[in-house]
C-alpha cells in the first residue's frame, strides 16, 4: 500500500482508537462483554486474517525484488494458501492472530508514511515509535495469543478499570487526531 499523507493517516488512526473506546466509556458493560468474546471470535478472526492476507499479498505484489521475480507467482500462491489455511486449520485465537498480522502491516504503513517527514517535525516520532511498539506487540501476540486474552480479562475485570483504560485510549486517540489536524496538515504527501 502506498504511504498515505501523514495527516490523513493520523486522523484515521485517531478515530480508529477513539471511536470504540468512547463506546466503552458510554456502555462499559456491553463493551467489556464484547471484548472478552473477541479472542475466540471466528467472524472477527476470519475478517482480520483475510484482511491481513490480502493486504500482505498487495504489498508483495508491489515489491520489485529482482532476485525473487521468477518465484513471485509461487510466493503469492503460497502466502495466500497460508492465510486461508490459517482460517481453516488454526481457529484457536484466530482473531488475535489476525489482529497481529494487521498490526504488523499497519505499522509498516505508519513507518512508510512518516519516514519522509522525520526532518520536518519531531512529532512524527510519535507515529514512528507507536509503529515500532505495534511491531513488538504484533510479534508478541503471534507467538503467545493467549496473553491478549489475559490482558483483556485484566482490563475488563471491573467497570472502573475498563473505564480508565478506555479514557486513556480516548485521550491518546484525540492526541493523534489533533496531530493529524494541526502539525501534520501542512506536510506534503510523500
């Protein structure tokens, strides 16, 4: 996926973080119940894993690596089979595994979108550091997806803790949204 303008990406990311957690602040019991079901949700698992597979295959199709040009068709077919095969044969914590794949791909987009603007403003480092934390998180969730279930159980253990977590995420989302609307707005698209 070609890099998005950093302001657009920051606005989308801010909304992506804010919207679900505003719902969590308004309806904590429903949000907590939905979050506890997420790790083993097959519909979310299929959606996220297929999204991640399609996004990865798109990225692979855009690469022009001469050393692998002769094998590109086989690589695309093999990775497509792995993504679809995971939906069929690895259903345990499929939603978490799919989320991990999407996190890794989103982190790549964040780094690619921010890299050209690193010299323009130090605020780009917020997006870059967040992206690298997502890479670490994505690898961690891929290796041990049950940890996400445990983290969700901890965060949703009581209403007060869930609202505190949601409030912190809404604040972070609003911060990212504000960066997109102000600091990153004048930066030219890469």
